């Protein structure tokens, strides 16, 4: 079936002219790192001169989380090996 009122390439491209991606605007923080405007700095945790994010606590929390995830992965691998061994013994 053919579209009766087909949009031309020009009309389609005019419509899509607003779909272009724009790079985020970056500003220099007090610490010298580039950060997105109107957001706290990821390096030092400051926003407009005030400390709003505790970077040390955040790093500790992330490291504890990654250790916990790694432990879960190791344990799940052990459980799979035990299940495979039990299956071999019963077969």
C-alpha cells in the first residue's frame, strides 16, 4: 500500500533539524575540575562554594558495595560448581 500524502525529504529533514545533540556546557570548579553547570562537582563535592557531597563517604560506600558484589559473584560461582558436582554424582 502506498502512502497517499507522503512527506518529501525536505519536509522530513526540516522536522528532524531540531534533533541534533548538544554537548553539555562545562564550567571550572574551585578545585580546577570541569563540572556541569548548576550541578555539584564530582571531584570535590562543592556547589556554589558550599560542600554538598561528602566525597570520602561516597568513595567508601562505593568500595564496600563493589567488594560485596564481588563476594556475591564468587559465592554464586561456588554454588553452581556444587550443583554441577551433585548432578554428576547422581547421574
